[in-house]
C-alpha cells in the first residue's frame, strides 16, 4: 500500500513536470526525425458576416443558403473570414471553398439540422455537415461550438445505455429484432440489408440508387479530402454522426487548442482520424469520444517496406484524451504504410486502452519509426499498451490460438517502435503484444516505463522486444523487465 501511494505521488509529480510550457518549436527541434515545418494558412483581412447574407440566429430558421452565399462571396473576393457571431445557427451541410476561414465566435453555436432530407447522397454516403475537396488554405477557428446532430443518425447499443437512457430513447425510432440496438429510423436499421440486396443487381450502386439507405449511410462530421494547408483552432466540435474529424490525403494540417467531443456511447464516434495525410501537427487538443481518440489510418498505398508511406511526419503534442477506445491509436487500416510519428507530453484518463496499435491481415502495411514518449495515464480499462495484429480477425466463438493465418497481401508489419518515459496508474493489463505467427511484432523498445496493473506483460508471436528500466507492479509482484 505504501508503495502504491508513493507511485501515485511520483505519477502526479511527473505530470506536473511535463506540464511546463514548451513552445511548438521545441518539439520540432526535439523530434527524433526531421519533422517538416507545417504550413499554417493565412487569410486576407476581409470579413463576411453570415448575418449580412440573411442568416437568423433563432435556432429555428434554416441558414444553409446564408452560409453558402457568405462562403461564395468570401472565395470570390480572394478569401478572408466568414464570421459566425454569437447565436444559435441552424443549418444544413456547409461546403468549403479555398482561402476561407470559418470563424465561429465565442457564444456561437452552429447546429446542424436533424432533417436528413437536407443531406444529399454524395459519393456513397450522406453529405458531411462540413466538407471540402481539392482545396487550399482553409480553416475553422474561433471559440464557438459546432454540433453535428449525431444523435439523430447514430444507433445506440442497449449495453452502452443506462436504464433511464434506454427507456427514454426507445420512445422514438425502432428496435432491432433481438432488442439490443436502437435505431433512429427504420431506414437506418434496414439500410445495411437494403444495400446488400442492391449490390446483387448493381455492383456499383449510384448515389440515386442508395437514396433509400441515407439514414444508414452516416456521414463523417468534418471531412476534407486532398486539401493543402488546413487549420482547426480553438473550436469545440461535438456530437458527430460518425467520426468527428476525418481528413484524408491532406498535406500541411494543423489542429491546435481545439476540442473534440462525442458521448462515450456514440457508435463509431471516433474523435480525430488522420487518414493518409502528411505533415500534421496536433497541438494541445482535448478529446473525449465514443470510439478511438487520436487515431492514425492509412489506406490507398502499397504499404510495403520499400514503398512511400501514405501517412508520415506526424507530431502530436500536449493532448488530453478522456473516454475513448484508445488514447493514441494506430489502425486498423494501415495498408498505405506509416512512418515518422512522434507523440509526446500527452495524458490519457479512463480510456479503454492507452496506447493502441491494431491491424490484421488483409488491411495491414508497414508501420515503423514510431516514437511515443512522456505519456501519463490513469484508470485505463484494459491494456495500458497494446499491439494486436489479429484485430477483428477472429470469427465468433473462436480464440486467437485457433485461427490459422498465412502471409498474404496487406499483412501488417509493426517494427521500430520506441516507447519511453511512460507511467500508468491503474490498468487491467500492463502490456500485451500479439503478432501473427508468420509476421511477429518486432523491434519494440521500451525505456523508463512504470505501470500499475492487475496483470503484467503478455506476449505471443513477438520478437526483439527490448526493455530498459521497465517496472510492472501487480498485486502478485513487482517485476522489472
């Protein structure tokens, strides 16, 4: 007991020391690889207030056209700031244009409509509340709130709901036949089967053919594709239909001082999912989510050791993650390859897993040169640190030990991870590593790690795991690796 109290004091002292102010330049300099300086967009001084384009802040008037007109005027004038002042602004989807900074001022709440007819089917899914493609110099800034009306889209699992919450929600929508899932509409519940049957007659259904399944085809809340010079700063983005922020194939992306929030029961409610992007900074952001917290994904490339990585040069600094399936996460799709990721000075509190690296044969690639340091965690539900290349690759009723795999295209390769200066006060398991028999997880280096957990170190199909000054404290023993 005395040792546990001493450990708790040590843990808090480390957090306090790590909180000392360091500017971003310090992290560029101290990164263990040559981190390119990420270009932050700048904007003309011109302003375009949505009120001047007919917007009304009563929370009842649909302001989609006012947003569209203000953004178009801003872009036509060569760029600037579209101002969303204090008020409750109801709107449908907002399409971005280049050189536009959407400034959501303190006191402003952008509320996306629950009327799904306002969201056209776009490239196989309902249109995202905020979206843009092939753009340059775009930003969402300010101290206001953006709400995606996600609870009108998402299913809810009974196992995740309180008794009172379940009674309230089932007064609307529909319930699955087994009584385990609430859906906001019958179209949402039946959408998966509808698409399955549709694909029997149309291999690549058109957006028009998919229209009856719109409620099932939940959108990402903020989705930017193939954009350059992107900034998210200061705002709170919450209650998304699916992932909150999902940039894909973007370059020069900065997230700083922003908040990303979904309720912990939000199905597929990831907070930040960086997909196949390059040159990214995530700086002093706060996250609480219904799925992964800060997650790296990579698809669309060959993902081999000799191939260019689709995701690279990522700097994650000074972030806090609360409820989430994982604090910092890699995967599950890694088939585009990843390298040069530096995560440091972050706190994870109450997440299902602290540091989570996951993939499986069929959607894996080469992931290497990952540096994770100065991570301080408490009350982790499952593993403090977890590597798993059997992720979602085990049929129901089977154990991992019973599943035979063979090397094939897109086999995950986790190699060259460096984890240092990590402390965790409370977890079910300290460290668990599960590789494939044909492709073990390898070259994982731990240094200066202290974890208090119920179970210690578990590994299967792992090799070249290096421990230096690693202490695992369990009720049975204190073990130094």
